């Protein structure tokens, strides 16, 4: 039963880190697409982003395992499971595109834009997942 608590706590922590990565990434967006010269803390952005995306992806796996352990079936949590299935490839693209840009730095515009949009979408989906997960936890743990 402990994993029913570990999964949401880890995912909420990752989402908080995701908002930090978003804040740092906005400086780069302003510079690349709006011509505003701002400092970009690339290493911090990459670190927070990787921590966020790896945790979200691992959390999806552990959430599915928790569902299997609890119900004996995959995708039994309805909207929350479907949200995770939608979020996973978006987060995976965000992670891979970020790793490409980190390991092969050069001047780009299209890949950073696609990366930013994917990560922003994943962050929005994580917020939706929070609410669907909260409803799910209320069903599993009365009084929560």
C-alpha cells in the first residue's frame, strides 16, 4: 500500500521541479524567439528538466505497477491511466530532444521550440494528472 503514496509524492515533486525548469527555459525562449537578451542558466535548466522527465516516466511505470498490484489489471484507473498514456510519449520526446541539445550544442530554433512545446504540454498534462490522481486517491483512501 506504500506505493499508493510514493507514486503521487514523487510525481508532485517532479512537477514542482518542472515548473522550475519552465521558469529557466522562458529566458531561452525570450532570447531565441523574441530577441530579448537574457542570461540562460542552461545547466540548471537541463538538470531540473532531466530530473522532472525521468521521474515522470519512471512514475508512470511505477503507477502502472501499483495499479497491477492493487487491482490485478493495467489501466484500471480510467482517466488517470489514459492521461499517463498520453503524457508518456510527450515527456519522452521532451527528454530525448533535451538530451540531444545538451550533448550536441549548436545554434538551433526549431528543435528548442518543439522541445519547449512538448515539455510545456507534459507539464500541463501533469497538472491534469494531479487532479485525476487526487480523485483516484479519494476513492482508494476514504477521508483523504
